[in-house]
C-alpha cells in the first residue's frame, strides 16, 4: 500500500504537539487482495461504523482519536475506489472506504474486529453491481459537453510540472523508450516491466495542457508486463521525458521544464493576438440562479457557452469548467437558504479565458448532468434523493446512514508466539547500525536512529534466544563499531545469518515519506522471508525488497540482509518508532522471519 501524507497546516501541527489526552491514529493500510482495512491507534478506541450510499461508502469513526496531520486519500482500482482518512471533528478521526460507481454491499456482512483495543481490522464482503443505479451516478464520471478537458481520475493527474500516472507495477528507468513521430504530432513512451491500472488501460483521455491534446494508454503485454503511452501533441511543442517516481508511479515532464513550454506558448499566443481580436469569442457569465422547482442550477451568459463537469473526490465537490468565458464585473450573489439543494457555491476566474464553478450539494442531493439549454444558458441537474425515490439497495432510504455493528475489542494482546525452531546449531549475527559518536539519522523531535534500532535489535536477540537460537550482536549498548569491524566479527564467529537493522531518512523536507525497505546483495531469500513476516505482523507501508551494495552485505560471508524499519523523518513512521509497543511488534516480526528462514533452509 502506498500512503501519501501532506505537509501539516499550523492547526495540525498544534494538534500533533498538543498535550491533550486524545489518542492518535498511528498507521493504517488497505489490503486490496483481501478487501481488508487495518488500523492502529496509540490508545484504546471503540470505533463506530455506518454505510452511506451514493456513492457507497463505509465510514469508520474513531472517537477520542486525533489525526494530527492533513487528510489523505489513497486511490485503488477495482471495486474499491479509494480510502480517505481525515479529522471529522476535534476529537474524532474518520476513515472512509468508497466503492467504485455502481457497486454496493450488505452492511450486515461488514466484519469489524478488534484484535486489541488499539489494533483493528475491517473486512468487506464482495460488493455487488447495481446496474440500475449506474445511469443516475453521473457525478462519478466527467460529463463532456463540448470542450476537451482531462478526465478526473486520480490515476492520471495534470500537475504543475507535467503529468503523473499511477501504475500497478513500475518498470525500470533504464528500460523506458521514448520515440517521437516524424511529423512531430505524437510521442510514444514504451514501458517494459510496467502494468497500467485497469482504469487507464485501453483508454484515451483528453488533456489540452502543456501542448498535449490527449493521451492514450495501452497494456501491450501482461507476461512479461509491458505498457505503451502515446501523447498526441502540437507539432511545435517540445519533447517529453519520463521517469519512475521512487514513491511509485510514472512522472512525465516537458523536456526543459514547464517554464520553457510556457515561454514558447506565450510567444506563440502573442503573435496570434497581434493579428486577431482575442476577446471576440469571449462570453460573459452574467449570473447563477436556481430554477423555480429548485432542481436545476442555471448558468447564464451573454454569448454561447459550453462546459465540462466532473466530481472532484479529493476536494469532495463538483467542478464546472467553462472555456472562453469571463465573470461579469457586476456578478450578482446567489443567495442560498437552509432549503437550497446547494450547500456552497464558489466561482473563480481560472485564467483570462476560463471560469470555474465549485459546487457542494446539500445533504440528500445528487448532482446530475450538465446540459446546454440554450446557446447562452447551461443547466446543472440537482436531484433530491428523497423525492426521486430511487430503487433501494437496502431496507433503509439511500439518504439515511445504516449502522454497522462493531463488537468490543479483545482485551488480550495479539499472540507473540514464535514458530518452533528446528534442533540446529545456528548462529545469527544481529547488527544494530551506528552507535556511539555515530547517531545515524536524526528524525522528527530529535528521534535518533541508533536508539530506535538498538531497542529493536535487543528484542530480536531476546526472542531468538528464547527459541534456542544462538545470537551474537555487533553491539549491545551505545558504542561505535566500524563497518569492517561488524563483518569481521560475524565472519570470524562463523555466523550462519547476518541481519543488519537500521532506520531510514529522507531529510527534513520530506516528512510525507514513510515505509519499510529490506535490502540484499547476493541471495535474496532471507530478505524476502523477513519482509513477508513484517508485512504480516506490522502495519507499515511497503517500499519493497531491493538489491544494494551496502558494505555489510558485500563483505559478510553468510546470507545477509539489511532491514530499514522505517523513516525517522516521516510523520507516520516517527510516531510508530517512538512507541515501545510498535518496536516490539517490529522485533517480533523480524525474529519470526529469521526462524521461518531457518525452518525452510537449515534443516
């Protein structure tokens, strides 16, 4: 699972540092293959859950728990569209699982279980498709009326620097091939080893940004995976480059940067404007008003207008983009009362030729299609769920939340038992990194790598020795050992396995980065086994198993791995690594992985 934390606002920084008694959400992840949400808090909680329709969402409220950071949304493919986490009120964190358009589920089949008062799981039943509801769910799909704007999908995003494309599987940067056609009208990007999400495969999306007219996606092969992306571009536009993000996904950027493209584009526009009256086709948006039946928002202008509309799930609002338009200097205010079908509306002059309207519908109101009623008039349909009486998917009205039962948590702690160790004379060398005058990485709040990993390493050693495994440590307290000293010690002792334990860092500027990384140099079996064990036991983001030329991996003469247990510079990992319970969970997972490796390879 990939989690993207944003930089905190002043308020969230205050909450994060507040001495209030409220607990915190330490971590969460959604396992798509099991349709399971797992979350951990630092104090006991009794969640409350409910099902809401249109679109179908499962809401989990955590009373007495604060997030202490900005809201985050993680998009997924398949029947689950996304998971959102945010601060519902001052003392409640809310998690929202949103299904894809047209899907619903039986709330009585949702299973929420407390492994302990601080560790919870939620299992979803298999969602069912409701074809009758799909036509009325136009808010989930952009409605293209006239102009070509990008489809609003989190899997393809127009950014300040170019485009971002989410991938189910990344390839290798060295295998990216880019080729521009002879007539310069298209750019083909071949991605060996990459897998597109189902939402993009075999699709063409309109773009009209940075000189790109549209973008085509094709999964050319699944075994081995290979994908192709084609940009249909202006012939005068510059070339493009592609690179995989280290956090997952593909980044596309104009060669020379966006600023170079903008300079070229401005020069071109200035030349065109010298020979043309650029305002001749601009329509003035004169007013917004609700019709007499309160079931349509009317957009009036003094000339022909068209627009595109889509639901922005990230901002939880409806957006209408009107090209070749400007707001009137005397635009009248739209007065909304408690009975209005619209909760909030905002207008913005996006640029000299584009007006954007942001709409938040009232509770119980669904936004329909945007349609041209006349040349100078657009209408946005507003449907009252209570009035329309749609076919029910449950015994409750679609507009009413359906409670989901949540039994109390188990009071006993999760099992800390380890698998039986075969009767062998195995010696495991545990290497807590850094120490003494070398503190390692310094993280949030002065969290020091050497302290975190010594605690985890000592617990790993204790657990292994309890199972009859001989253990030798590079250091068992706070003192310095050189890299050569560590490998020499292990080699001379004839150790059978070498496990180096570290914590990661991305510097002060990237507190959004968190997750587990496991490294190997030669054989990767030990690394894979420990990696799997950690993901089964610990709620941590997965950044994968990687090959690296670290000194202790190259110079040790036995199977070796280096485990980066998390980022001391990441908001999520730093909070976890400060928690003694979390560190014990990490140690248990590493020890279990070592024993599983011994069972499988040393008998």
